[in-house]
C-alpha cells in the first residue's frame, strides 16, 4: 500500500508542476492553472479555460494522461479494498 501512496502523491505533484508550467506559458494565475490542471487531470474538462499555445496544449495532454492513470489507480485501490472486505466477511461467516 505504501508504494501506491507514493505513486498517487507523485502524480499529484506532477499535476501541480504541470499547473505551474501552464501558468507560466499561458500567462494565467497559479490559481486558474491549478484549477485547470486538476479539472483536466480528473477528466472533468469543463472547457471554461483552454490552452492557447502549442506548449500549453502538449502539457494539457500530459496532465490528462497522468489523470487517467491517477483515476484508474484510485478505482483499483477502492476495488481491492472492497474485495478484501467481502473476503473477510465471508471468512467470518463461514
């Protein structure tokens, strides 16, 4: 579980670094860039903020890919926890 935690923290850090890069490249505030990065990373994508430069678009795609991995990992951990709980309940009952 420790490795999963490190991976998740690493992904959050990468998304934050992407936000810093977006802030610099797109001339946006850090708050707007963090909002954009996490909305993009979580695959929500409201579309109210969009990168205008090629570099900003490339970073946005990278943030999106990191986000897909992040969401998949969180779902996998939750599924595993649920499966372990069901297994424990079955052992207690039987």
